[in-house]
């Protein structure tokens, strides 16, 4: 087994751990967030915000690393599919990283918020609203890239029998449900059910695939 396959499994699981840890520290990947409450939470414990921010940046960088190790390990089977997932998932990671520069600005806004008048606070809250909405917008777009990338390597897994078929087919179904749910949500923001279901399926898929690549593939491949 190549080190790239082992690293791919490790990165799949690391991404999940980083996101869950950041979430436990208060980071919300997506959803409506009351900006005034967010600013108050940051002021209450700025260290928590900084740590969660660092963890999320690590997660974005790990996404890029995962795309590269998967490409090295599996693109020889089908270079076109390899290029598709590499471009899609690296693009996802880079867009997310770029967007975090603006999100980091909430730290300074929170400091100003705690020592300003009511009128100035209103302006800071509006600015925070804009930052959080832009963050959500970038996330929904990157998840289209995520779905394309996940679908590409899931198709490769099924076509060439690299992983057990049920894992590959699960990935195809999960990525289609997740991508379709994302597109529907962008048209009808009140309809999140399909996207949420897709998110759950993706989580299960990545845990199983990551575990297989990390622990089982080294015996079989």
C-alpha cells in the first residue's frame, strides 16, 4: 500500500475531527447566526474564537492535501476523473481559505463593539451581518465543488473496484443527494431537508471510506 492511500484515509478523518472540534468551540460552519450574539461571544472568550478559526483553516488546508494525495494514489486509474476531483476540491479549499480573511475581521469588530455607542454598535452589527452572509454564500458555492469532487472519486472507486462496491455506491448516492439538496436550497432557502440528509450521508461515507483507506487498504491493496 502506498503512503498516499494511508494519508488519504487519515485526511478524511482529520477533516471531520477538526470540524467537530471547531464546532465544539463555537464555530458554525453554516446557518443563520445573530451577529450581535456572535460579537458578544467573541468578546467573552476571544481565545476560543482564535483557536476555532485556526482549526477551520487547518481543515481547509487538509482538504487541499486530501485532493492531492487522492490524485497521486488513484488518478492513474482514470486521469480525467482525477483532474476533476483535484480541481474541484482544491478550488473548494482555496475559496474557503480566501473567505476566512474577512471572517477573521469579526475579532476586531467585536473589540470595537464592546466600547462604542449604540449608534456605532448598529453599524458594527450591520457589518458583521454582511461578513456572516458572505461566509454562508461562499460555503454554499464551495459545496457544489465538493459534490462534484466527491462524485468523481466515488465513480472511480466503483468503476475500478478500488474499494468495496457498497462504499463507492454510497459515495455516489451521498454526493448526488448532497449536491441536489444544495442546488434546491439555493433556489428555495426554506427547503433544507434534502441538503441536511445529504450532509449526514456524506459524513457517514467519509468516516467509512477514511477508516477503510487508513486501516483496511494497507492489508488488501
